């Protein structure tokens, strides 16, 4: 059985994190480049961006508007800790939130999509608690922006995503651990 959503957001740490050749051309896929380690070579990033464009993938850069402009990204991803206002940018903004206060901040920043974390329980240390499908759906009713679930999504609870009233989903670590999961999604 497949999970059918309108948007799939895949987080990557570097351009080698994902093999774009293994994913079919799809306008529903957005790749969020979140570099928390060594800085990626700008030329490599521009080549990666061109590959994304050929495959019809949207490409977002996290928290760096200059880098987003330099590599002609489709938009900017604002982490939950990023409190800067980017209204003057001509980029599509996606935000990340963990609670009501952060959702409100991302709306105030101009984000039209907010990735809400933790849908399911995760195995990360110091990250306890999760929303679950019912609570996520109830929160979804309170906002006019698109809320996208993230967190704890794996092959065991993948089918529960059909019950989530969101038009998309986001994957962080599962796509790296088990690349075959992508065949069940897109």
C-alpha cells in the first residue's frame, strides 16, 4: 500500500546524503538542505540544485538566505530556533515548529508551510513526547497554513500517515536509514 500525499519533504545534511537518481521525477518532492556540519562547496551545491531542477524537485536551504540566493534555491527553511523576519525576501518560506508558540512565530515570519515535529515517538535522547495522529489533526484545524508532520515516521507506522489530515509529510532520518522506504512513498 502507498502513502499518497501532495508534498514530501526530505531533509539532507549534505549533497551525498541522497541519491537523486534513485528517485523518479516528481513535482511533489522538496529537498531541505540543512547543513549542520562542514560547509558544502558552493559549486557542488549549485550542481545538486540543477539536478533537483531536472527532476522537478524543489530545493530549500536552511537558515541561510545568502546561500539560498547564491544557489538559486526555491525557498528558505527556517528552523524553530530561527527568529529572524524575512518578509523582504522573494523566497518561499517553510518553517519548523514544536509547539503552538513556535507555529505562531513561523506564521508571523511569513511561512506558508510549517513542519510540525514529533508526530510519533522517536528514539532520540532528550526528545520525549509526541503528538500522535488525533492530536495532530486537531491542531491542524486551528491554522490556515499547511502543517506537515515530521518525526518518528518509520516503516512500522507508515500506513498511519493515511489518517493524518495533512497534504504532506517530512522525513529526516528514515530516508537515510532505509532508502527503500521511498518506494512506498513516491
